[in-house]
């Protein structure tokens, strides 16, 4: 298991880049290598799947617009046997593709054109999640900014003051907070909070998110913690 | 003669060239012409064809009757023959030439015997020469045969000479237009020899008639006619050549011939004589008939005869004119003078001389008028009756329906007249008892007669006159109560009374009938006017058609339809106006034929006369655009030229109106395309400029870094990299905008609406813009009670991003940007108003209305000029509006107004709340 690069004595994390455009591959290679990642490249989906089995990457960057196989299919096939985080790259305006990939098991997404800092941030988040093997949640605490979420005692405090949340609101917050920095689709959140079969009740989700926002955020129109990804889902701020 | 005069007339040359061009696409017609059957026309034709075939031409035999002669049959071997079409007619099986097969086969040269032959009923055309016309039009050369007696203009002479009336005639026009005429000549002794040898076969005539025909003097005369006619043709060709080259030397006579046409049997002879005169003088000729009130009461057969005569004249090349008036001679004379006629041809008066002297006759009156116009009187012939009968039979075969009798309720008028006379008698009795003299009593009777004439017509008026005289005699002339007359002076009174009565009767009747005629003309003119007015004020093809159909139904009072070509070219009546009466003709393809050839066909014409309706092409400037179908009945006879003219004029009007409409559509489409083209050009020029600038910077800066990167200091390197990054951003934005604009315009962008709280959209928009607003403090104030909006979050987010970027770009650094939202109630619901306001310089008032135009950029601004246009389009796609304004306190404000439509769905309440 790899952690973020730079830790001494730990082998550098392997990134598998599955991207058909050579210039983008080149730019990714340079940036990632420059930040201590080991980069494996594949120009086609089939090659990428093969490389995934041979190199066992720690994180996969997958372009959704591949020439041979649909990125969605690659995601599903990867997920059949690998738990490595997948970050999908998509073009603007293809929200449905992003959501489908996320629902199929991808962990996050980036819209082209993206900036390197953004990419690196997502990578860091992804690796951090992978490191935490869903272990003992009791006693774990999420702390972002002035928000403190104690999963053991089920207490939420903002700048020291306790917030009263309903059960559903709490569940929703926890669902988001367990994956700070990572996007969760509407479907994923609905499934987790309201149970399987409720993935289509996006409106309900929005209503509850709105309530939560009003309770948590100083300015609900400029949220600090509960970020909206239009057309995709929500994200709990990483820091 | 001066050189100038000698130079050929350019107009004439042009006409000649045009005629040549027209003929270029046509096949050539060669006619083998002979004096009588048996001279060897078919034989010569076949010899000629065989020579052509051996020279390599594609020769096919269309229809050749070997007439039982073995030599002719021998010539047929080796030539491809088109099979005959068999037609059943009156229990007999007839063999006919199959035009369609010939057209399909399309040889170079086709042989078709007997050009003047009449086709069996049910054929496409009534006459074989019309079939040949079709072949020539398709570019096929045709060879055919013809006897001199078949020529229309010589028909009566031949009848006179031989005593045999030939029933199958060929219009002279066809003969004159033939490209080649070869005379097949045989001396009379030789022909008689062949007859004796049994080598001549005569079909369709009784043996005795044949014997009559083949007598020596007849044959000599026929041979002379044939020779002379051929010589005429040669002469005409020579003349034409000479005229082309030297117009002055061969100036055609400026004569003009007018032929008087009546319904009499002799009219045919007169017309043909007129034509011969016109040909001899090389002049135009006009066939004129005068419609008098008397003629309005003609029997149907007479009217048909008149119409047939006019048609004959037209077929022989005359211009036909129908005048109306009461005095035939006067009308003709006036018209002749107005048209600069130099010769008048009229039929000899018929009837006994004394009657002529009493009543007068047209020809006598014409001759009496002085004035420089020659009058030619054509004598009647013995066979005129036969001729007329033949014409009428032909007319009947063509399905013409003459006008029916105008039967008035006759008995009633006479009874009424009797009543009037009785009343007059009573009045007179009263006056007589009062002591008035007889002269006054006569006046009373005259009054009665005048009244009867005015109201009941001529017949009752005459009866009333006679009755009045008798009653006057009986009742008031001494000795009273007898028919004896004591004073013979009274006889004069009677005569004068009778005469006055008749005169008044005639006059009133004539006046009344003129009024009827005038009304009839007025009705026709009015129909044309109304049609014209309606059509000119109507737009839209379908509406036009319906209006036209209505007008036509009004005018003709019969079933009418207009067939237009549909998507696959088949003719159909307009939707909403089905025409069941044309269904019966559909299988003949008569409508398609009319459409293709641009000539009328159907009932009353020579082509497909068995149809149930008349089909007239609607010919616009570029050719036929439709077909008008007119179902005829007794009161509508399209044989009469003025009716035919009316039909054709109306058809023309409709065609022009339809064409005008179609052209308007085309013009509209062209305008739209021009507009689209303009937009595309604007886009292209804008885009190419906007692409080139950032690309130039990127390539320049990156090139510089590559080349001299090491030589530069860190600061400069950083600056260049920053500028590359910024320009790349700009490019990205440009591409994004262009894509959005394209999707919006093509209609591909359909908002996917979901109920969302506005704060979410604002929040994500702000986050997205983030870095670009770094120099501008942003404040948000969204009302607490904002309802949810049914919108496409991604699109509205884009709108907000556009507005925010706009604000950042156009305002100085450190000036605040404010986002606010409130709910505004309105009739029938609520609006949510979102405002993005800044404290910059605001928008100049003259620019304010144009701010949302595509490609419009503020002065000194970067960007594509599309952002606001896209934003407005998106907002409007949501049913809302986007406006720009200046704030009172300085700065600009952009106001989005989104209607709240309906209610969000109910949410399952939180059980744990």
C-alpha cells in the first residue's frame, strides 16, 4: 500500500494513465513524475486493463473518451477485481458520462481543461481514502476548518458550538464527511442515506442538503464545507 | 437600292435561327406525296428506308400497309417492325399504329404510312399526324405517305373534281412544316395500267366510288394539283432564302384577308377559299363571325356548326375573332377598317333574289360599302351540305355538346299577349264610348303591342299586332262588329299598324337581346376581373388554389379542379378539395400528357377526346406548373371559341398567380439563406480573429521560451508563461462559447430541468469562477423565502458565471460585485429575480440595447461577444428574461427573471426531525 509520495522509505505510488491523446499523456507524465509518482501509460482501454493487471497501480487516471472501449466499461471491468481509486477525465458538458462513471465505481472526476494543482489535490484525496481501509469508524473524527464531526459520539460542533441535526441530516453529513474531498453522486448519497431503491429522489436530497447547508454554513450561497458539483453530486471540502 | 437596304434584316435572321434551333431537337419529317393511291408512295418510302438501313442507320417500320402487293411486302423483309396495337371497335378488330412502343424503341428513322389516317377511338390522339408530331418531338425522324386529296385546303377542290368527298384530312400546316416532300409521280396511263393489272388496292371505299374516282380526267386533275402543290413548296423555300438575304427585294405584301364565317353549310368552302387567297398573297388572315341577337337563338346543331367552322379556320392558320352586334355587315366593315384589312372573303348569298332585295344580305351590303377593301364572293357548291354534315359528325365524335334550345314557356307568353290585347280593347271601348275618335283608339292598341313586344318577345308581339288589327277592325271600324271595311283608307291604317307593331316588336326584342349579350360579356369580364383580384390578394399556394377553384366554379357552374404536381411528380387535386370526376380519366394519363406537352386535351379536343373532362395546362413563364380539369355539360361548350378563350385566360391567370406565389417563396428562402450566410460570415470572421490572437501569443511566447528560455531571467520567463496560460484560458472560453452557441441555435440544447434551490447554483458558480474574481469582493444576499426553481442547474450556473465574468472584466479592480435574489409575486404565480450588479462605469446608454447581440463587444473588451447572447438564450429557454440596466448609484445591473412554474414535489418528511 502506498501513501502520498514524499514519505521516506515508502515506494512511490504508481499512477496508471489511460489517455489516448499523446500531448495530454506527456503533460501528465511530466507533472506527475515531477511530484514523485511513478507513471505507467496506456493509449487504449484494452492496454490500460492489461497494464492494470500487470502493474497493479495505486491510482488510475482514466479518460472517458477512449477510442476503443467506452470509459464506463473500463471502469466497471476494473472494479470487478481492483479497489484502486479511479479518477475520470471528461470533457465539459458530459455530465451524464461523469455521473455514470462515478456510479459505476469511479472515485472522482476532472473536467478538461484542468489545472495541475487540481489534479494533484484529487490524487492526494484519492490515495488517502484508499489508505484508510474502511476500518474502525468508531472513535474516528473528521475535522475540517471549524467543523468537528465525532463519529463515535455522533456529535457535530461548529466553532465549538454543538449543532442539532436530525437523524437523516446526520447520516447525510456523515456520508459526505467520510470522503472529504471526494465527489459523491446523487445516487450514491441517496442509496447510502435513504437506502437502495431511492436513487431517483434527487429532489429529496436537494431539500435535505439545503437544510443542512443552512444549519452548517455561514453563507449558504457560498458554502465552505458542503460543495455542490452541478449535475453530478456533492463534495465535502477536504480542508 | 442602297447597300443598307440590301443587308439582311437582323430580326428576320434571328427568327430564322430560332426556328432552326427549335428544329434541331426535332426529328425530320419526310413525306412521300402522290396524286392518288397506287402511284407507289409506300414502295418508294420503303426503298428509301432500305437504303438508309444499309448505310447503317437505325430504321424501324412503325406502320406500313402493304396493300396486298407482293413487291411492297418483299421490301419489308429485313426491316424491324413494331407490332400493331389491336383495338376493338364495334365488334371489329382494328389494327393501329402503336405510338408508345415506337417512342420506347426510339429508332433513328421510323416509317409510318398514311399520315392523314384517323385513329380508332380510344387511341391517344384522334389523328395519326398527331402521333407523328409526338415522335418528331422526341427526336425521331419519320417518313410517311400522303395523297393530295388529304390536304385540308384542297379538300373541296378535290371533291369538286372527283365528286368524292374525302373524309380524312391533314391540316396544311403539318404538310408545310415537313422537312422534305418527295413527289412520287406516275403518268395517268401508267396508273390506269396498274389499276387494270390489279396492283392497286383501295381500302374502305365502295367499289363504285372507287370506279368513279379512278377516271382519267380525275386523275389528270389530281396529278396537276399534286404537281402544283409541290411546286408551291419549292417556291416557298426559294422565297424564304431570298427574303433572308435581301428583304427589300422580296418584300412580302402587306395584305390582310378577312373571311366571314357563318353557320351555313357553305362556310367551309368560304374558309378554304380565304386561306388560298391568303396564301397566294402571303398575307395574314382573320376569320370573323358576328354574333347577332338572332344567332343567340340558334339551334344547338347550328351553334355547333359555327364553332366547328371557327375551329377549322383556326386549324388552317387564321386568327379567329367573334364580334357582336346587330348589323353584320356594319360590324365586319368597322372591324376590317380597324385591322387594316385589304381583302374580304364572304360567301355568296343564298336564297331567291327577291328575298335578298327585300331583306338585304351580308354580301350585298359589304359590296356596297366603298372604301378600298376588295370583296371576294365565294359561290356555294353542291356538296356543301355533305361537307357540313361531315364536319358536324366530326364534331359529334369529338364529344362536343352544342348549346341546347332556350325554350321559353311559350304558351304562357301568348296567353298573356292575348290578355293585353283584350285589355287594350276594353280601354278603347271605354274611350270610344267617351266619344274619342278612332285615331286615338289605334294608339291604345299600339301601346298594347309595344308592351307585349317589350315583355314577351317577337312571336307574341307579331300575334298581338295581328290580333290588334283584327279587333280594331271588328270593334271600332265602321261597320262595327264586322270584318268589312267601309273606308278603304283604313286598310292603310291596318298596314301601318301592323308594320309599326312588327317594327316595335323587332326593335324591343333586339334591344333586349343586345342587353343580354352585353350582360353575358360583362359577366365574363367580371369573372376575369374577380379572379384576377382575388388571386392577386391571396398568398399561399393552397389558399390560392382554393380561391381559384371557387371562382372557377362560380364562372363555369360545373365541376372543376386544379391538379398540381406532388412530391413525386404525380398530379393531384389540392388537399381539402377532392375531385371525383377526374378519377375516371386517371388511367389514361391525360392529365400527365397535358402537363408534359403544355397543350389542352380531353373532351372537346383532338387528343384523348373520350375523356370525361377537359384538361387545360396552367402555363407560367417557365412552362406548365399544373393542370386545370373542367367537367363540361350542355350549357358549357368549350368548342365555342369565346368560351375556350375564357377558359384559357383564366388558366393563364391562375398559372401566373401560382408562379408569383412560388417565386415569393423562393425569394423568401433566398433572403433567409442570405441572412444565415451573413451570420456565418460574421461568425467566421469573428472566430478567426479571436482564435488567431491568443494562438499568436501562445506560439510566440512558447517559441521564445524554447529558443531563448535560458537567456531570460526568471521574471520574464514567469511573465511569458503566465501570458501563455491566460491566453489558453481565453481560447478555452471561446471554444466553450462557440460550442454553446451552436448547440443553442441548432436546438440541440434542451434544458434538463430539476427543482433546485438557487443558493446551490450561486454557490457552485462562485466556486467555478473563483480565481477570476480574485480582485473583486463578491457579496451575496439571497432572500430567505426563495422558492425552488425548476431549472437546468448546469445551464443557469453557466449564465451566472457569464454574468460574473462579465462584471469582473468590465469593472476596475477592487470594486464589489453583488449577487442578490428575491421573490416577486405576479398574476398567476411568482417570479424569482436574480441580479448581478457591479460598481463599474456602467453601460453607455447608446450601447445598452445592443448588449445582448451576438458578437457584440463593449469598447475595449476582450471576449467573444457571445456570453451575454448565450445567457439570454438560456434564460429565455426557461421562460424567463434577462435585461441589462444602469444603476442609479452607478454601475451596471443584469437582471434575470425566472418564473416559478408549479410546485416542487412533496418530500417525505424527516421522521427523525
